[in-house]
């Protein structure tokens, strides 16, 4: 079944394929996820593993388990804050119930077969490779790229990959690139051996996929994504890099800096926030609106979809179009889930980072910390969790990282 869970990474962009079933808003990713949950349940019943599955969940570290429980409690309360409706129910399912359930199922399967973790990891690499190919085709030859992103007075030319917006691309692949850094180090070493033996294999596939994913991130022109990956790489090099890795990182940083400085589209993307760029100014207005919502209800927040539903009431910027979230992880969770939701999510993230650094000799423990650092850095100016695909990947990565290596 691990192949079916690996496919979740490939199917993630299909959350944009939206429709309704019996009046409930849904999408392809949600339908596939529910089908997978049902299949896992049937498998558990047929094999008589119900008690075994339950016991495996209890092996999750207690602090993390309690934090997840509190997050779910906060999400249930927020489902009714400001009134219940089907759209909020759909959000609750795709952002909290389904992702956590899928993560717990993958955790159980990997507990039984930890030596097959590479199956899911290779799907992540495959996704990065495909995304990179698509992004390069879009940026240089405009293949399948919507005209909105060809370059105009509102937006520079930007690749969107398999997503509907460049920021959606960056939000998804930035933490994955960060997560794969420890594994990439081993793949580079494997590639060197493969070259010596003239037998190209998984090392080449991994390195090539990561490079293509990085190019896709660069061409998305997402400054938040760039910041997230730079911080993750810097932390990785500092804590896990030897002299050779630090030298390579320094050379890569110099090449990247010269590339950004030499290419006008990239150079102006870095400079424009300091020149009153519209999207940058909009962030301050969004944060102000989110702060007003928190002051209005500091304990419970505004409920799931609260920022979206209360936009007209609290927004005072007539030049700003409608936004669903305040684009800052603290404000995102506080407005949607109240103070309990914010603190429980921060506890989960903080625990993952702390565990990664005290166990940094373990590849996947460190990988989880890098993944979460990239999310936090990017989440300063964007939406790091509150999208169908991002929430799902968040818990799948936890499952990959918590199972024994």
C-alpha cells in the first residue's frame, strides 16, 4: 500500500479539480484521500489488525500525541465558532481530519516495514523532477503557462509548475526540498560511486530531481520560498556539513547570487519589496486586518474560514482584493482556530524542530526539523499549512520522520 500513499504527492496539485458531492464541496485529492482511508480500513479489518493499529498509534511520543489531540479539539470548536456550514465542514475535513488520519496510517505501515520508506521518498523525488520539467518549459517556452504569468505590469514572468499559482508551487516544494537535504547528501555520495562504476542509478535520479525542483522554486519567483530554502540549507550546512559540503554550499551560494544579480527578472524580484511593491504592501494591510480580527475575539478566533467570512467587516483597505487568509502563520492559526489552535500547532512544530536537533545524527529526525524551519520561514509572509495539499504533506512528512530508521 505504500505506493498508494506515495501517489498522494503526485496527486497533490489536483485539489484544484473541484466539484460537489451531495452538496458537499470537494475535489479530486479529497476523494482519493477518502478512498485511501476506506481501503486502509478494509485492509485492517480483513487482516484483523485493529488492535495492532491502535497500539502503534500509542507509540507516538506522548507530547506530540497530546498536542495533536488539542489541535483537533481546537478545530472542532472552531467548526462552530461564527456558525456552522458545509464549506467549513469541508475545510475541517481536508485540513485536519483527513491529513492526520493519512499520516497515522502511513506511520503504522512504516512501523511494520521501515526498510521500505524509500518507496514514498522516491515519489517525492519524482514529483520534484516532474515539477521542474514543467516549470522550465513554462518559463522559457510558455508551455501551458497562463497569460497572467507571462510577465506584465502586475506580475513578472513566473512558473507555476503543476499548480494554479507560483506561490502554490513554492509553498508545496520548498519544505520538501528542505526535508530531502540529509537524504540528498547520501544520494550525492551514491552518485559519486555510480559514476566510478559507470552504473547510473538512484543516486543520479535523486540529485537530478532535487536540482530540477530547486530550479522550479527559483523560477516561481517566490521570495518566501527562497527564504525558506536558504534558511534550511544554511542550518543543514552548519549542523551536518563537513568541509566539503560547506565549500560546495559556498560555491553554490556565489553562483546563485551572481545569477540573481545578472538576470533582471530575478534581480528586481529581490529589490522591489524595498520600493513599495504592491504585493509587499498588501502583506502589511493583511496583517493589520488579521490583528483586528484577533482583537475582536482573542480566545476563540473567528472560526474556520473566519478570515474569509469576516473580510468585509474588518478590512479597511479599498485597494486590496479579497483574501482568504492573513498570510502569516501566527495570524492564520489564531484567526481560524483561536489561541488553543495556535499554541497546539506551534507545540507540534516546536517539538519537531527540537527533536530534530537533539537527534541530528539521524537522517529523518534532522530532515523533519529542516522541513519545519522552511515552513516557518515561508509562513512569515504566506500560508504554510492551511491548504489541502500542504496540510496533507505536513502529516505525511511527520509519519516518514517518526518511524524508526
